[in-house]
């Protein structure tokens, strides 16, 4: 049994630029970072994908998880403060994969059409794991095609994709193509990205599999630490 989770933890600069309630609730970013790192350190999943990881949070994660491997992709775009000076010391933004089985990194790149989104792939024992953050506009189709290629780079291995896809389940499944299954959440699941206005889907964070079937997919509240909730699932390889 392998357990996985994905969580967009909200880069502080994005919160400051877009007036997120999270920044108001956590005026001291160091305290929010410590709370996120402590929560991740207590998670039971063997594989955890994280999006919008700041340099400050990455340092805290490495301190909090000395016995786990953290693979990263640093984006070429560095978030820039637009309204107020940021509370961060290190503004770089990362994708991260926290894994029990160290594995080896097989792909790490920003998408060619968005230097602030991308994919990070790690080959663990018998599995290809892909963490991603996908752009929420018409660039999505090209990016999903890229993700499918990364996931199938070794067709003898099953694959799992974890991340913020900025699209609902049907759109992601269609964009990835045949053989990919987007785990279905319970009808009463919390939104993965709660919203109070707008027409965008509130279910945009997903666990996607190829060659295996996800089970027990569920959403857990972030309790105000981020604007996204955490998604988890399990499967057998």
C-alpha cells in the first residue's frame, strides 16, 4: 500500500499580492511556515507533493524532516511583491516532493510557456511520481500533454501525478488522454480550493494515476494555513 498527498501551501508573495485571507490570519509568516512544516512532518503519507513552496518554507521543511528526501524544482520566475514589502527572506518558488523512498529525479522543468509553473518527476521503487502546478488558462492543454509524456517516460512503470491542475476532474482527464484516471472524491468532500465568488471550479487539486487505481481519495482542511486544502489517496503497486 502506498499513500500520497498533494497540497498547494500558498507562496506568501502571492497571498500578499492578491489579498488572500491567509496573509491576514497569519501576519507573521515565520509562524505560518513553522505550522505548515510541523503539519507536514506529522503526515503519514509516504509521498507528499507541495506547490508554491517558498525558499523560507523549504528551509523549514528540511529542518523538520531530516529523515526524509525532499526533491525540488526551483522556478526561473521569482515572485515579485506588487503592493507591500514581502515578509519572506527568500522569495524563490519551488515544487517539492517529500518521499520516504529517496528514488531519483528523472525530470524537473518549468513549462516553456510559463516560468512559474512546471513538473517534477521522481522514479521510486516501481513507480513514477510527478508533482505539478498547471497554468489556469489556455496554456493548460499543452502542459497536460507534457505531463502525460513525463508520466509515461518509462511505460513499464505505473505513474501517479499529484498537484494543482487549476481545472476540474473532467478537464484534466481529457487533457491527459487515455489511460489516465483522475481520482474521484466523495460527493460531500470539502472543496480543494474554496471560493466565495466566481465561476471557477473549487475542485482543482488532484491525484491522477496510470496503470494503478487510487482508493480512499479525500480532502482534509488546511485550517486556514493555505487557500487550498490537502488531497490524499492510496493505492497498491
